[in-house]
């Protein structure tokens, strides 16, 4: 199918510039080369410095992007600015942006459009809350978030997209979705993409799992046919645990 296996660490609001640089140096000593794609979504303040330290397999990206290309938007950072600072990708629609910053469907769709227009790869995050999960609304929520987020995207642009399924009830809780449960959600996400863009496009799209990923569950998750990698939160903050996750993922890729 030719789908890339991708591991992305999301540092969220952690690490000073010095801490970030030390992490990358230590990581590259332990993982000097890799057959899978590895990325770090880092604070804006670390983008430029880390982009100068990385090897080809390790991509540096942002955790968010403005929906605007430029203008009087205090505190915003455009896709062009991210590219200029060395970012190759950005997260869009992370559940914490949706929840804490009230980012709705229209804003997220505009952010996807803006990022792609500036040559950034987009990791579009989707996922249901604990209440939605309990009420059996997972598929409804995923379909709505996918179709809304991709509203302005043409078929030929999907190759620059990655989907990350992150059940909100599993983020930072230690309650990761069971591999079979995650697989069902991933398979459904792929079916939504297939209906919109066709089977060929859907089968080439990488879909990552995010939600309490660790070295204990990464291989069982990646053995599932529609799970193509992981968006790693807390376990990406420690060099040793992130190295272990990357190495274990590489074993699955062989």
C-alpha cells in the first residue's frame, strides 16, 4: 500500500530552548539513522534552532498554525513564518486546541488550507470525548471532524496530509484505547476518506493513533492494519522512552 510509518512526538508546552536542543542531540546519538519517519512537534521558540540540528529522517514541526497568512493578528504565527523557521509540518485541530481555545470546524478547515498553501504537511487531529464515546457517537464525531477539516482540500492535496486519531478520553490519562478498538476507529476514518476521495487515496493515507502511547503498547497498536504510526505525548518528553518507541516501531516496519 506504500503508506509511511510515522512516529511524532508532541511536546506541548514543555522544554526551554536549551532543553530542546539537548534532547535532539541525545536522541540522534542513540538513533543516528532510521527507516521510518520521525517527527517532533515542538514549541515555536525551538523551531529554528532544532531545524539546524536534525537529520533527514527527523522532522521538526509546529503544534499549531494561524488560519491567516499575514495581518494584524497579535500573537498568531503564519504558515510562511513556520516554514521560514524550519518547520516541515504542523498539527491542526488537536483536541486541546479545540477544547481550550474553542477552535471550531471553520477555523480548523481554514488552518488546514493555510498550512497546505505554505507547503507545510498537515497532521489533522480528530477524536471523540469520553461522553461521546460512552454514548456510542465515536463514528459520528469522527466523520464530522474529518469532513469539516478537509472541506477545502482537493484530492491531489491529500498526499500532504496525515490523520491522527486521538480519543480525548485517552490523552494523558494512561487509558489507551485497546488495539482492536483503535483499529475500528482507524478503519472507519479510512472509509470516510475513501467515500470522499476514492479508495486509492484512502489506502495511501497514513493514520496515526494518539492517546497514552507508550513502549508497552506501541507494537500491538502498529500490528493493526490501519494504524500507521503514533502521535506520542508524555512519552516523547523523555529521550529514553521516545527512543524505545521509535526503535520498537522500526522493528514492526521491517
